[in-house]
C-alpha cells in the first residue's frame, strides 16, 4: 500500500484584488472583488514506503501548499489525500507524531538550550522510550558526530552544524515520513555533501520515506531516484531522476558581463553565435538579471569551452561565471517538450 | 487527566532548561528583576502622591487602593510569567516562523507559550503578595478559610480575564498586518484596572465592565474582601466571566491558527 496517496487534489485560495494607494486600501475594506488562485490544481501521486522523492518546481509552484496538505495543517479544496492510510487534516496531532519536518533556514530546536537538551525535550514530546532514544543517538553520533555538539547552545552552531542537528532531530521519533525543505540552502559544497550522505544513510538504515523540496538539482541527483516537477499547481513530470539529469546535467549557463552593453548587444550576440555554431546548436541567450547576460549551453551538442573562447574573442567581456542550470530553466525546458 | 499530567511534566522539563539557560545571563536577570520591582512600585508612588492632597478616591482610602493594586499585581502575574511569548506572535506571523508550531504533536498554544518563561514576572508576583499581606493586615481583614478559598478562586478568574483580554488583542495579528495598535490598546487599558471603576464616567465604566471587562481583573473581585456588603451580584459571576472569556479567546486563537496557513505560499 502507498504511504502517501493523492488523487485529484486541489487547493484554491480566494485572494482579494487589492487597489493601489490609501483610497484604494480604504475601498478594499468593503470590496468583494476576489480572484481564485489555484495553488494546487488536480494533482495525483503515490509515494511508497522508503522512497526518497525530489519534489521540485519554481517559487509559487504549489510545493509548500502540497506539503502543508500532507502534513495536515491545510485542508484541501477538493480531492483525496491519505498519509499512512489516514486523512492528515482530520487529526493534526496524530499526523505530527508520524512525521518529521525540517526547514532549511529556520531551526526547530530550542534556540537558547544546549543541543542535547533539545533532543531530550523531543524525547518527551514524542514519547520516545529510553532504549530507542539511546539507539538513535548512537546512530546520529556515528553519522554526524553529534556528541561533540551536545553541550553547545543551538544559537552558537554554524548553519551546517545546525542543519545536521535539525535533520537528526527529525528522525528521533522514528517517523514514517520526513519532509526536508531546502536542507542545503546557503551551505558550502563540503557540508552539502555531508548532509546528502547523512540523509541517504538515515533513509537506508531506518527505511524512512523522505520528501525533499529543493532548488538544488544536485540534491535531487544525489538523493532521489524519483523526481516530481511541479509548476502552477500541476505536475509537469513524475518519473526517474535519471531521465531529468541526463538531460539537464549537460546544461551549463555562462553568465557574462559585457562592456558597453546596449540594446543591440543581445541580438548581435545571438546572431554571431548562430553564425559560428549553426542554428540548431543548443545555445540560448537571455538577459534575466541586470548587467548579466546568460548563455545556456547544451554541452552534448556544443562544447562550453568553444562557446566561451568564441565570445571572449568577439566581445569585450570583463566577468564570467559558470553555473549549473536553474530550476526555472528546467521547468521552461520541460514545458517546451524536453522530456516529451 | 493523563494528558494534563503529561503537559505539566513537559512544561516543567522545558522551563527548567529555559531557566537554566537564562541564569547564565545573571546581569540580565538581576537588572530586569530590579527594573520590574521599581516599576511595580511606581503606581504605588502615584497613589501616595495623590493621597497627599486628597483623603479618599471616590470613597476609597489609600490602604484600600493598595489592596486593590496588590490584587491586580497578583492577577496579572500568570500572564506575565506564563504567556509572555504573546509579544512575539506578530513577528512570528509576519516572518513565517510561526509555521513550526504546527509540526509537533502538541497543543499549539501550549507549545507556543512554553517557549518563554518570564522570570522577572516572579518579582511582580512576590511584590504583589507582600503588598496584599501588608494591606490586609492594615485593613484588619480576617482571613477565614472560606475567605482564602474565595481569594484563590477570584484571583484565578481575574488572571483568566487578563490573559483573555491581552491574547484576544494579540490574535489580531492573524488577520491584520500591523496589529500593534490593537495590542497596544489592550496593554494600555489594563493600567486602568487597579482604579475604582466608580471614578470613571458612564461610558468608560460600561466599557470596562461589559465590553473589555478589565474591571474584573482587580476592582470588582477586591470588593468581595473590602466592602462585601456593597458587592453587586455580577461580581459573584466573575469566575464564569473569566472562564467564558478564556474560552472565547481560545476559540479566536483556533480560528487564527486555522486561517493563517491558508494564505501562505
């Protein structure tokens, strides 16, 4: 049986159309002018026990709304949802007992208390017996090296250490499912790797189902065999991560700052690239941020070094960054039929 | 009953740790306690100055005023000590940090309020108890067992009224972006509580009795001990008023908690 079963699930919000200015704000008080936002719009999915699923999509895609419905703090507008055979919103407290939640940027531990005291309080809250507690603390010690941090106040931990503590804490009561929301945000590469290995170990050892929301495709690639891409409240793709990474792993974006950038630079760059590499070259040009020109390259078709060399010779570039493809770009490509 | 015992146990575990952590900042604890001590006495100084030029306030003597004030200080202490986290609610709500309170298998108000235990409020409680003993000795109130029970019951219900009034105002944060005016008003109004309601004009007295019933925080219940012969029947209903207000407050809190997640992204 699926651990999480979702069928035709929707959540619509009524939002007041606000007017501008003080007069508008006053008229809003008596306004009945609502529009409906379909945050989640008829999704269906099943998650099996023990899976790690990457749940991704751009901001406003409906990820948090779905998670809030799975965790029982939001009631769906329509459709069915069951977690562990139960309707989550019917009993928030019962639901909380079988799940763990971690937010990337905010700790759920007690800010002023030493780490070990937070764990002891959680032991009481979730009614974890002493033997289980000791066993789990040993696992965390082996994976994370938690003992070293026991006496430190949570507020004095580094972001990475805190994240490791938060993740460990979310597994303490042996939950059926753990929701990890942006667990590696703002962390450097070595800590990211550590967190990924800890999460994958905990999943392996405990068999806990993990639902991971992230903007970092690297997290998904390292942890999840399955990926669900969401946009505008609908599921765009639900399938093996391999399929997505084999496609997008090849993409890199060159971010360029070009001297004397003006209205004609972008089109002239496009033309010259097309002239040099041909029309169907897997190179696209866009300018999303001010000052930066983005050149996205499909390395399977055109080597990045060739494009970079060509641009450096042709344009007065004074700064270059190479970044992995962004989530927004992936979604855009999926729309354009990349996974079709 | 088992739930209650579990929550009590949890509360002691959390607060013991919290107090231990606060005690590491000894200077902070000392300065805030001393500050609380003097601000508790400030209102008393106002009475003292006032009674240098007048003999009574709407028929109430200086020592009776001290008694009412002492009752008031004890009655507001539970809010100060146990519910002090209410100040932060509007920030948690605006910044989205309130979300974490949904994810534990606990009553949310309990979990939220347990994160703060205001030690300096203990100073206020002790000053209040000291003043109450002093004033009742001076006024020669005889403390029979029945009176002591009555005192405890009325203090409890007065504390409920105080908590309810302030928390209802706090809950405005669930619906209003800048809820400070509402909370500020409720906070300011409680300063009228230790005065005889009879000094207020009709409209104010009506408000403080029936609409924002801060009269029930100190003045009305104090009458049971100071002028039992003058007490209006409504005062005997004060435990019911306290419980009803607290229930109303909890209902509003629940509505707020339910509506809050509805608007998040």
